[in-house]
C-alpha cells in the first residue's frame, strides 16, 4: 500500500485458520515485535509427533486418491487428472504442486500457489495440495479443491481426528468419490462437532471467493472433511446456522476473523494490546505459556484458579485476583455474577483460591473419605496408542483380606502385544487379560470373599473393552458385549477419579500424576506421562522402521506398573488416618496464607 512521505507502511498480517479457534492473546504475541525475546516453552515432542502423524495421515489419503484417480478416472479427465507424485495422467509430467503429494519436495509456497492457479485455469476436477492466493490478511492451503457442476471449487480438508459418531444424518460421500453432489444422508453416522474444521473451511471459502475461484454466489457454500477413520467425506453446509444466536458458519467466521485481524494489526503496529493474558485450556500446550504465566502470577490473576469464561465473568463482577476470590463469602456470590456460574460451583472456586493461596494441592470435602475396599483387589491400567488400539493391559493383584491356599500370587501382571498396532494380536492380549480377570473374580465369588477392581478415569478402559469385544469377537477369551457391560456397571468396578472428585478439592488438577503425590507416591521414571509413552511405544515396536527397542518396552512396562501402584497407594492413603492430615475445605479460611 502507498503511504505519505515520512510515514511507515503498516506491517503485513497473514492469519491462518488456526488463529480463529485459538487464543486471542496468542495472536497478539505472534505479531508483537517486542515479544520476540519473551520466554517460550521448549518444543513439545508430543505436539511435534502429532503434527508428523497428521502429515503421514494426509499422505496416506493422497496415495489412496492418487491410486483411484489414476486407475479409474484418468481417461475421463482429458488434460486434468493428476496421478501419483503429481504426474498429469498420461502426460508423464514431473512432481508438481497441486498434484497428489502431501508435501511436494523442493517447491516453495509461491511455486505451489502458481501451479494451483494453473490447474484452476485448466479446470482440473480435483487439485491436491492447493495453495490459495492470500487476501485481506488471510492465507490458506487445502488438501483438496473439488470442482463442482456449474464451475468453481469447494475446499476439502484431511484431518487426523474423528469427525463422526454413531448415529444418522451426516451428509457423506465415499472418500474415493469426493464430490459434494454425490453426498447422501448417512444412516450410520452423525456429525461430531469440530468447530475448528468449520472455521478452516470458511476461511478457504472466503479465499476462493476473493480469487474468483468459488462457485457463483447463489450456489451452496459447501466444504468437506476426511477424518481419522478415512471411511467417508463429511460435507458441511457453511450457510447452515450451527452457532449460537442462529449464526451461520460463515457469519461466525467473519466476526472472528475481523476480531483476530484487529488484534494482530494492533500488535504488529505497536498499538494497544487488544487481548490480555488469561488462563484457558489451550495454555497447557502453548509455546507462549511461560510469558503469560509470569504476567498472571505477578498480578495474581483470578484465571489461575477460574479458567476461561468463568474468569471473565468474575472480572466483570470486580473479582480480578485470586486473593480477592479467596476473601469472598463462599455462600454469597457477587450479585453481578450469573446463576449458575459456568464451571465449578462458586463455593468450590472460593475454596480453590484459598487452597492455592496456602500452597495446598488438595483439601478434603468431608471428615472421613469413603473408598470401596474388598478382600481381593485388582488395579487396572490400560495403555493405548492414539486411536490405533490398546497394546497393554496391566493388572496389580492384592489380598487386603489375606491370601489363601490356592490363590494366585499377588503382584503385577502385563498382558501385552508388541506387534505394531493395529494388529489382531491385540485381541489375543485382551482375551488373556479378560480370562485372568474373570478367574480372579470367580475365585472371590466361590470363596465367599468380596472383590473390587480399580482404575483411574474409567472412560479409557471402558472404551477399549467395549471396542475390543466387537473388533475381536470370537477370538479366545474375548467376552461378549453383554459381559463387559455387566462388569463395568457393577459396583465392584471402581473409578478412583470419581472418588477423588467426590471427596477432594484439587487446586492443581485431578489427574493421577497430580493427586498421587499427595498420597506420597512418586513415579520412578522422571519422564513418566501419557504423551511420552507414545514416543516410547514407537521405538518399542519400531513403528517407523529399524529394530524394536527392548529397553523402551521395559520402560513402558515400568511406567504401567507404577500407574497401578499409584492407584493402590492412593486408595490405601484415602482409607488410612494419614488422609486426616489434609485440611478440610471448611478449615481453609482459618489457615494462614
């Protein structure tokens, strides 16, 4: 843009669609020149791995489509069909942007954009890896552009997350038939809400419109998504009112984009910050968290206790700090607050603020904590690898009521498969686990003793048990769905996460790694954690080639062993008088701090 003599051109801002569903403060910091030297978190290996997995997933989809296009449709697309590696079908051209290659090697973004424009001009029916012309502070790439009847293109994304749930009503077409005019109501799938996918499709649609590549204005505004299962394309109507206030996706997008663009422009030009730090869920994995955390700690910001929208509402009511929240009457919320307040009950927020002020991780809600106990106890922990399967079921057998002759030996057992997932050998390991667990339950029943099995947050274990009965039906030891549902609905299957939630207030989170240290338990591996275990698993089974690493297998077994030892330690602590050392919530107001 031109400027008057002596003035300075406003910095260029280019926003990706991710900025629309993410934190406004992050948009500010990403564009603020003065933040260049501010503290940032080290690269998160888990995030890097997820990005690599997503890229590999896109590549697999590209290969599938390339094989289909080349084999079945090339002859129907004179001059416009593109085969593997970007070769134009029947013409032998070298790999080029816009062809079937998720990340065309050696091509700059500009070269890919130029090639995309060539393919659009040529009327190519499908364009893979498209780079759209930047416009009005936005830019974007689409895994696929699909030409529709009447002319113009609609965008299609490939993502590595689930985009449907069992149900009906989603409009889908086959992955190898990625045209919206072929979509039909699906009797087996309903749309799983993924706002970021809708916003990304909206951004691409606005870019297509600006470039003159979209269908005519009166035509539907559609976008497709291929998800983790890669079984269908789900098609979305971007003019449908999916958002609060009956706003369409495009209306929601336009409002968010205008807001984020204003934040970015003000930051880039040294203007006032239009977004201040406030703790939200996204903070856990944001590279800017160290910078924001130091600011929030310095001002004792209330979002350190009350996250997201709850913090905003508290500030509106004049409660901007943890100290101010801790000093309130827990039974009398400020009249300016809505009822009910989103998030935890107001009394819990006050207690959490008081606990934080006193450096307490946990506080008791009740004088005596109730934990179901039994003569024979089993602690269970499952390890899965993303959505690929559950490769390890760990179990710790204990006899609080005393072991008897003929009982199995107490201690830890691992039921694992080290064949890379997905594998039918997973069914073998699950069948062996279920057979062993059923034998322990039968021993308790036949000997007149009580039995209980424990886990921490049952959703994961329940999910993989129910999934396994269908995926491996008929394999030795694999139960029926009815048997699994009988087990998980029985009071003897105890979720200790639920027990902790009921009887404790946790100021630093309720995850097992957060709460078990209060019971005096510590993991032997300093890097123990679910995200790291994903990396260990890759090496343990040589998922990316090479030789399997036995050291990493032992590391995974040790990690799983400590997880079940942690649940036992937590249960025993809650059942003992040691738990009485934890202050009651009702006592927090009287403690120094």
